[in-house]
C-alpha cells in the first residue's frame, strides 16, 4: 500500500469510530446536561448523582443501537479486507 492509500484507510477508520460512538456520546451529553440542570434548579450538589442516569441511558442506547454499530463496523471490515485482497 502506498502512503495515500494508508491515509485513506486511516481516515475511513477514524470516521467509522466517530459514527459508531456518536449516539452514545450524544446521549451521554444530553443526560449530563439535563441532570446538571436539575441539580442547579434544586441546588442539590451531589457529585455522584450524574453517574447513575448517565450509565443507564448509555446502556439503553447501546442496546438499541448495537445492530447499527455492528453493521457499520462490518462494512468497514469488508472495505479493509477488499483492499487487502485487492492488492
């Protein structure tokens, strides 16, 4: 593989990571902001209060988006393996 082909594979891999992790990151961000807003409104300043809702929301999102993530990763693996076998 030449230099540009290697950079293409690396760029595709980074983009795949962004696509796969985006749903979890967005849900974590939204839940974190919502819990922080509730904490600010109620003046409850417990540091560990954020973690339980975040973990539950991310777990539910992971279960729901797992087929999508698997499809994206499978497609990336097929692209990489076709490049390897194609020479």
